[in-house]
C-alpha cells in the first residue's frame, strides 16, 4: 500500500469477564491499513469488533479489564509511532491449559502510559465523531465556545478573536445555517442533525490527520441521515481527509468509502476496494458478506413481497470462539469438499485478486496464503 | 374484502408543555399537537405501515390505539366497539408457552433463562410470544426491528409475516425503516407533524408518491444507497442544498400547509399564497384507487 497513515497489525483487544472467567475477544487479530487520503469503511453487526477496533486506535480502551496487543502505527510528521507501545507490560495474564486463570492489570500504570502515548495524538492527530452527537457535546457550553476551545488547543491559532473567526468558518463548512447565530447556541436547542454537524466541525477544526467516524448517521432520521452522508462526502472531496468510517449500515459504507473491511466475530473476513467487494456481479465474495447483503430488503424482494434471506442463528459471541471458521455455524455455502477444513481450521485471510482478500476455504487462493 | 377491525376517526392528542416562570405563574403552557386529526382504518389480516420522522406522532397513535394514552379527542373503534373511553379486556389468557415458543421459533431450553441471558433477537422473539399469549387479533408493532442487527432483523420480519399468515393477524406497523415497511405492508400512511399527509398502497407510496414529503422521504433513502461509486457528489448536493431542512418550530403557529417551509414544490411554484393561507390547510382527498393526499398541488 502506498503511504499508509495508519497501520493496524494483528490487533487483539480482549475484555476480561470476571463472571465468566474468560476473555471476550472483541478484536481478535485484525490487520488493516488506511492510506493517506482514503476512506476505509468497516462494516459489521454488533459484537463484530468494529467499534472496538476504532476505540483501540483512539486509545480509548482504558476500561479496567481491557487488554490490548499488536501494534497500531500512526505515520505523521515524517515519524512513525506505535500507539500501543509498551502497553502490554501493564497487564499480566496467567494461563493454564490454554484457559485464562487470572488477569492482573496495573490500571494506573496502563492509563498513564496510554495518556503519554496519546498526548498530542487524540483530538489533534486523530479526531473522532460518534453516534448520538448530543451526548458527545458538552451541554453546559455553547457550540461556539466548544469549537474555540478545540481550535486554540490544537491549532496555531491562539488568539480569542481569530479562533472565533475560524470556528465560524467551520460552522459554515459543515453547512450550519446562520453560523454567527448558532455560535451562541447550546446543544439542547439544536436538532440531532445540527448537533452532528457541530460535532463534525469540532472534529475537523483541529485539522487532524485521521478522522474516525463511528456510526455517524445511526439514530438520525432518514432524511437527516442522507444529509449527513452528503456532508461527509463533500468534506471528503474538499479536505481530502483520511477517514476510518465505522457503520452497520452497508449503504453508508458503500457511498463513502474507497475500501471496505467486513468484520465478523472479531476478525476481518473480507477486505478490498468497495466497488469490487460490493459489485452486484462479484463472483468471489465471502459467504457472510453475501448473506449480509441478502438480508437487506432489495427492490426485487420488495416488489415480489418475498421473504428476506435471513442468516440463521445468532451473531457469534466472542467468548467461545470455534476452532474452525467463525462463520461456519451460520454459513450456507459449506460444501462437502471443504467441510472438514471449515469445522476444524480457521481460514487465513487470503488474497483472491490484487488487493481483495477473503477469509474462506471456498476460494483456493486462500489455501496458499 | 376483509372487514374493518380498527377504525380511528379524527384522533387528536395534545401535550402541553410549561416552560419558564411566567408560564408557570399564569398557567399557560404551549400546546404541542402530537397528533392533529388523524383518521384511518385497518382491515382484518392486513398490515398498515405508519412512517414519518421522529416526532411526527406515529408512536403516539400506536399508544392511543392501545389505550396506553388517552386521546384529547376523536374516536377509536375496535371490532365494531367504541373503545375510546374504555380499556379492552385482555381476553382469556391461556398459557400456551411451549406452543408460543415454537411459533416464534425459540428453543424449549430457553424457558429457564433470564432475559439478560438472551440475545437481542431472542428477546424480541420472547416479546412477540408474550404478545401472542393473549391471542390478539390486532398487533401494534412499534419499531419492531429497530436496534437489531441486519441479519436478525430479517429473521424477525420473516417471523412476523409467518405469524400473520398462520394466525390471521392484523398489524399496525410503525417504523422509520422504509424498505421494511414497504416489504411488509399492504397500505402505508405517511405522517408529518401530527397529520397523515398521504396514504395508499405501499407500492404507490414508494414509487409513485403524490405528496412532495413522501417523495423526499423515499429519495433520501435512495441517495444514501447510491451504488455508483464515482458519482459526482457535488451536483447532487448543490441540488439538494436548496431544500433547507429544519426542525419544526412549535413556537410558530402553523398557517396553511405545515410542510410548506420545507417543501421543494412550494419553492418551485414561487411560494403560492394558498400554501400559507391559514384558512386553507390542505385536507386529504382521494386521487383514485383509495390513494389520499393532502397537498394543493397533488
């Protein structure tokens, strides 16, 4: 890949459940790269690990029982830094016969280390927008005040009045009408779509290298959703910002991302150029991606009023990870020829075409990878 | 033609909100008309979809039909009986749990589980089983698929359709998920700020909408789904930036058509006076085949 901005390598983010005496393997060996200027979309159902991947990159996995391994490299200002550097030293795992017996974590040390690593990165190099913008904004402070604060903290504009001008400029950029009036508004007086715009303005005003957008349209009305998607598409062409976009909504990913990663049960099961992976005529596709696309009501399904092709079974819980393919239990394309493999051996993420990788025994290329 | 099982006539529900010291002292609050004169009916074994943005009053209608909320005025007739001022009895509650679980395709072994031990899809199915336990004929399904994963959502939609076929159920299907509504409903009613602005057969609502709002609802869905990867984003945005969306401002009294401030047609037609004339709020009128629209220009 040319000029990566963010490279995630073999990331594992586990959360220890005391009650179950086991790890919830939210992210279980994920490797992904985001090139400068591109948008990588991660799609998956709840529990697939897509959000935790993003949170790990933003250094927000600080919760007591969280354990991270692997590396997340951020390339900026000509330097490379591993955002997870040395973190694993703060957690010790005692295992017996492959089962976790105990986890000891020096939480204060971990948090301190994490803060050191993220200093000057989170908010500045990596900015985030979330689902439910209203709760992400400070309710006691006006939109303008919050923006000015971000700008003075993260950019070279330190003066009050120039920061204010820049803030208004950003409110304009995200198409908030009458930005000078809105500047003095509190979040509660604004609609959900408006809050999301303010949130986006705030994230971008720090002029970050990477924008992480975690479910930016979820929970908004459909009319507002399409406006926010439009806005993100526009800002992408205007600013060329590198984006890691997380969504369960495949249509949002399809519209906004250059490349896509489909996650299931904590792993990436398919990745490639969005146009290629989601092309209607695609011949090589992971059974899960296919099933996911089929469970959305298509124009054809609606016209014929036919049944939806549901994926049987439940989303994999990542405590008891099967030995074979994680999707095996729900897969409807297992053939006799590969059944043994599917049940007993996790398939590798193999390249089936340049830049297109699929984790499935169906595709012979995966055998060689 | 099946017989009518539920008839709602001129239903109104107002909430009053008090803000600030002065309104508290004078006892005057502002009145929010959550549902503002809604009429519709459901025939047995049919599904009517109710769509609209949040705050349009669709949930309030569901709650009023179930008599969880008292209407301010209007009439609700269920199975020929006026239930506006009474609560319908639950009927005989026969406990048929095993049969029910089978109907919603849950395993027997789940009987001893606590809700927290079930997955989202299973919880939703238990919810459906609980509803079925009273052998209802009409089910108000308020956002039955929201917050579920796509694959699980498909299971629940299929289940609801099976149950309708097997048990002859009637659904009032309230949802913001337009494709799902279009899939399961025979008829769809589109609500905007407390009123039905268009109602008709599902395929007509989705593909030949007569009200500009309905058109916008469905086209925003299409915009989001656009498959052309290299589409020129700019053209579209410029075109759509003309319609300024805002939130409805309850402080400003509605005069004329309540959609006019957001209406592209209103702007295209050069702001005709009839749209903002307080004396002529557009009423639902039949444009053929039982399709009704509340727009001066439909």
